[in-house]
């Protein structure tokens, strides 16, 4: 009798795709107001430490082979470091941001101006409130769009008409996860990782239907903004404290790249918040 050798299920081999990111050095970073549950002006923030952590994030992207452009920070805009909120760029077109809170209002025009001057002349200044890639996350064939705290549903329709991509609305219900990018991130172009507790029952059902193979994060990892991560298809730049999710991603064939952005988290930001992808 011939005994066939047993084989363990193989882990998929992931491939990285070189990306182009826009970032903003946190020279003026501070926590001087509270516009989300993470922010406590009384606790303050160490601007020097924030810069050092941000520089480590920048170095990680460059070490992975990604191109990074920089926008000049503007004094008086302490949250401008969170470049993801500045726009949504898809197919060389840029859908601009219109911020909910007046403290951040000037960031939208600043990012739109940079994009026009740096190879993205087709910029739409929005009619409806939206906070860029904070609430719009792009996959190969669909854009996932968050609402509930910052971005109006009307902005989802406006973005779809401008970009010509289908947009799927997801409702956020937990104030800690005030932007979609705090509760979900794309894994390459066809799958996602997310925390179910951040979403309404209907939106959870939509995610289950669209992404049956999704990586599911628990509350402990979500609570350290472990889902505010950036994946290039293989490498996942992720908050170092999200240890459970890091292990799960490794089990699924991804290569986690842990970073410490604990100082910027005092304003509710992580790796993704600091990173706007420029899709040609």
C-alpha cells in the first residue's frame, strides 16, 4: 500500500505593489482642541516625539521601496500631519476635502493647491462635507465610504460621479472609530481587514457579503488604532501595539511592519491617517 504524504495548507504568497504617498511633517503638531474622543488638550502632546515617530514611518515607507512626496506644514494647522484626510486621489483625479470642524477647514484648500501644482490638475472642490481618505478607502473595483460622524452620504454620491467608481456606503456607530480608516483597511485591492463592532448591523452584513475572506480584528487591537494601517499588497505598516492583529496578518501571509505612532494617536491618528495615496 502506498501512503501519500500529507501536506499542510499553504499560506498564499503576497506581492507588494510600489505606491506613491503624500505626507506632512508634524512640525506644528499639538493637541489644543478636542474634535474626537482620542483628543485631550489637558494631556497635551510632545511635538518632538511626534516628529521622531513620523520620521520613522517615513523611513519605513522608503525602505519598502515606496515613493513619498511631502507637503509643507502650515503653522496653526496642528492636524495637517494627517494627510489622508486631505483628499481622495483615484485615476489621476482628486476629490477634495471639506472638513466638518472649523479647526481643520483650511487643510482642504492647502491639499487641493498642492495637488494642482504637483501633477494632479483635475481637482474637484466638493460641495459636501467629506474628509478624504479618512472616510474613502479604495480597492480595485470599488470605493468603500464611511458615514455617521464626519462625511455626508451626499459626498459618497458626489465622489462616485466625479471618479466614475462605484461607492459603497458603510455606517460607523462607535465614536472611537469616527473615520472609516480607523475601523477598516484594504489588504491589496480585493480584500480588507476590519473590526465589526465599529459598524451598524446592515453595514456589517454588507462587509460579510463583499469580503467573505476578510481578516477580522478584535476590539483590543482596534482600540489602539491597529486598523489605521497601510498595506501595499504584502507589507502592512501597522501600529506596534496591535499585537493580535499583527499575528493574524502574518498567519494570512502578510508581512507586518510595526511602527510606534503613540504620540500622534493622542489626536486620533495612526499610519494611515498620516498617509495619502496618490493613485495615477
